[in-house]
C-alpha cells in the first residue's frame, strides 16, 4: 500500500479555509498593514541574531499574496496536530536554502522593507533547543498574523499525524494506554491464571495492565523530558 506524504502547507491552508475565506482574511489583515534590499550576508546575520521581538513588518498590502497569510491559531493547530515547533529563526540549526534567501530578498525589494522577527515551523530535531523534515519560513505581519515566505525540504511522513496523536494531550495518551491494556489482556491465554477465566478476572488483569503500561509511559516521559504537543509547539526548551 502506498501512502502519500503530508504537506504541512496544504494542511495549513485547509485549517485556515475552515474558518475564513481568502476575501475575509484580507479584510481582517488590511487594517494592520503599512508601507531595501539587503545582501545575503545581512539577511543571514539578521536571521541568526533574531530575538523574535519584532511584532510586525511593514508590508505593502496590495503586493501580498493572500493565500500565504496565516493566523497564529491556524499555525498552532497544525503544530499541535503534527508535533512541530514554531520558533524564532535563531534556533534553526540547518542552513537556509538559497531559494529561501532569494525569496527574502525579493520580498524586501518589493516591499521596500527589511524583514525581521522571522519564524520557522519544523520538527524539534531541526532546532537548537535549550535544555529546560519540513520547514516553513514566516514573517510576522501583526495582530498574530504571519506571512509564509518559503517552504523547503521533504513533506512529513503520511502516518506522522497518527503516531504523534497520543502526545497531543493527556486524554489521548490515557485512551491509548487503556486500549493497549485491553488488547494485551485479550490476547493472553485464558488459562494463564486460572482454568476458567471470569469477567471479573479479565477486568482485574486489564487493570494491572493499565498500571504497568502507564508506569512505563510515566517513567519514559520523565526520563526523556517529554511533554504534550500543546505545551511544546512554541517552546525553545528541549524538555519543556
């Protein structure tokens, strides 16, 4: 069976279109937009020194592509669903591709503005995280809206949404533990503990399975410093 990979940009578009039409989105953003090209070294320096303090960039509203505008809620939803991070470009440990630099230069020349406060969506492994596969580069517009500058790299694995689902929140994790416990209990031999296993014995074994699997999950979580998707999507800490 062939599985198609997940395109994060496409998922963002779907999330946005559920709540807003492109025309509505432009209408909401128009009130917050305003009116020099820098060389590549200057762009890279600003990306490396980016402290994420910039709230907005002075874009020319008439020159923006409305299908590249996203609200922070849509970005957050995608990051939580696919266990991604949305962090300042300063933390991105790989080099930006040449195409991304060219996109920044073109935007700056077109809008006569130096972009700042750039952020990137990518898996945790793509960032230099402090101790406590599909990047997208954004620039802040203002009022929690962001403009997609460039996307590069490979699309996410088609099953990523499924295998990070247990880490989305506590309810998902508990449900998975219960289901696994019932399945494991069901496949155990009926005469493992008694000749004729009763319903009460099955429930008791399943209860101990929940405690056993839950204990392993808690131990692994504390040891690895893991947390739920909703807590790490915009955190710069590895063990947030």
